[in-house]
């Protein structure tokens, strides 16, 4: 199956020249580190692309990446795995890691499904960055919606059983949405404190208790469970920002953050 890009030219440049220029201007000079997982934002590149590129370029992008993000459209399965084929990007098509997808969908947790991915942007905006950093990358796209903490833990366990040492988990998430900058900064700081502490239960409590509209909180919780099972002891906040710095509107901002879960 071939997935044609749904938001190229809207969320990120459709031409390889423009996409390459943006990415090359936002790369870091630091040598890339070994990582179990990363958390990257997924808004339009003009708002969050710098944070996404900076964070992704700080880790080694292996040939296999499992992408986990929120399902914004409500289409498809609750945990939807794109099973095979390829995705279009400005830098050429990216192959789906069908073997990893098959391992995930052999569990009753996950469903082989394309409907959830047709118009979903949360994973698509990250794929060109991965392709640029590793032209040989193969991806396993997964979208989730409305999972309990028990299911998040189960998904983390499944990821731990499927991922080898040459697989990176990439979580797609923006932070708080459409409140003023000071409120968003306070809410984001609380959610990020739980993420950096590798405490998925505290993340769930904080997001619920403070009414934080962090759209990737569920994928992040599953990734935290996975990282702890893999022995992660060090996390790193690479950048936290919000849309107001670009738009000039500080009354209704969206927060963005990059996090590395080190090996």
C-alpha cells in the first residue's frame, strides 16, 4: 500500500529543496547519542519544526523507527498499525517495516489498519525529518486514541518485546493547546516534569488534574513504560517553546517540546 502525503505543502514544504533547507538550518552540531526513544512535536514546521529537527538530530536514527502518535481524526482502530507498503515524503518514499508491524499486530492490542492514517498529520510531519537524517530508515506508524493506563502499560510491554537494540521509538506529541502563554508554560512544565521523571502515572494524573491538552500524552505514557522496561535512567529536555514566538499571538498558544530517553 502507498500512502500519499496528506499535509505536504501545508504543515511542511512539499519540495525537497525547501524541506532540505529548513532541516539543514536547524540541525545541531552535537554528536548524535544512542537513545531508546524521543518525543517530537508535530505542528507545522514553521511553529515546531525547529524543535523536532533539533531533537531528532541529537540522536542516532537507526534503520527501524516505530512512530507512535495521537489519532486526531477518530478514524480507524484504537491502536492502529500501518501494515506495509510505503509513505511519500519530499525526499522519496519511506518503506514500512512490515516485519515489525506484523509483530505488533500479532497481539490483540493492535490492529492492522490504514484508515486511521489516511489524513492524520501527527506522524507524517516527522517522517521527512527521519528520512533526511537516515535515508535508509523504515518506519512502523502507530496511532492511538483513548487508552487506559493499563493498556498503555500493556503497549509498553509489547514494544519492549518487539524492539531490538537497533530500533528507536519516536513519540509524536504537542503540549498544551490554545491558552495564553503563561498558563501553557505552567501546564507544560508540570507535564514535562512527569515525562522527564519517567512517571507515566504522574503524567496521567497531571494531564487530567490540570486539564492539559497534551495530545500525545497517551503515546508518551506507553513510551515511558517501554523505556523503563528497557532500563532507561536518563532523560533530557532538548527544547520547550510555543507558537507565540512565531505568530506573535501570546493569548492562544500551543506548546512544543523535545525529549530524549537515553539508553
